[in-house]
């Protein structure tokens, strides 16, 4: 069930075009953690795993053969379907039980089908709160996802600099005000809920906003002490629209 919903969320990026990312064919039979040698990090094959680990974080990345089957299956399918495997999967695989718990809760809050928060709203919450928590991985990765879901290639960058000066709607401002109050561990008052209600959100939506902010506060700190680095693909995702069925030049005989 977890695998199905996680793949569903990421596959939406694949179907929506994923910005300028090229979803290249991968070779996952020999090495779970990278692209085939021709499109990977240009490291010699003999040192690929060592160098890849250093570029991802400070904890060793387990070998595929040492991981439980369900985790390997999820990550291989994710890598094949989306074009790359986000580094958080690799780092969390160091603790398989925590991997399962982490992504189960991620799925529960990010892929739920009820409530008034869009996927773009949720990604914006993660960007804004991760900035406060000084988490480069989450800011970069979820800015990319926000660009794709929102179709706004610059808004996440604006929020990263100063969310109060960003081109946010009043509705989005109310979401971030509540999320950041939770992120900073401010005293939450009825006024916070009333501001959300003024923009059409109910108490369950407030819970969603708060749980995303709280979960990613933990995620930010995991990324911090593991020195989790973002995948290069995230930096360009959603910035440049893909060409739509370019017309081939006229051929003359």
C-alpha cells in the first residue's frame, strides 16, 4: 500500500512532464544507487559506491543485497519510473524500520485525498518551514516539486528569500503563517485558526498544515545530522517547460 501511494505521487511528476528533467533509461540491475555509468557521476566503476556515498551524506549507503526486499522493490520501481532516486531514500535505507515508518507517515500526510490543500500548497509549506530550519535538501527538493505542481517556476525561489515579499495570494499567506507558527513552536491561539477559516480552511485543514510542518521539522533535522545532499536533478526540475511536439522542419526533395 505504501509503495503504491508513493509511486502514485511521484508518477504524477512523470506524467506532468517534470519540467526540464530528462527521464533517462536507468540501469538498476547492477547498482541501485546511480544511473548507468554513461550518465552517472563519471566516477570510475571501482569507486562508484564510495564516491556516491560521500556525495549523498555522512552515513554509509547500504548495498542492495543487504536490504529487505520490500525496500529494494520500492526504490527500484521509483528509480525506473521517475528517472532518478531521491537521496532521502538512500539515506533512510540505513535504518529499514525507520525507512518504512518515515515513508508511511509521509504518505499519510502528503498523498491524502481529502482536505482543501493542494499538492502545491503542501510543497510550499515544506519550502517555507525548511528555510527556517536551515535544511538545504528539503528546500531544494521541495522547491522543485512546488514548481511542477504549481506551474510557477519562480514562487518557491521568492519564498526562499523572503516569503512576506513573495507573490503569494492571501490564501497562501494564511497557510504559511500557520505553518511557520507551528515550525517555530509559537503559542497557537484561536486567532491562528480564525485566519485560516477566513480563507475557507477548517480545523482538519489546520491539522494537515500543522502535521506537515511538524513532520518536516523532523525531516529537516534528519537531513541536517546525516548531511543529506540533494540530487542534482532537483535544481532544474520545473524551471523550463518541455517542448510540446516540436514541428519538424520542412523537407525538400
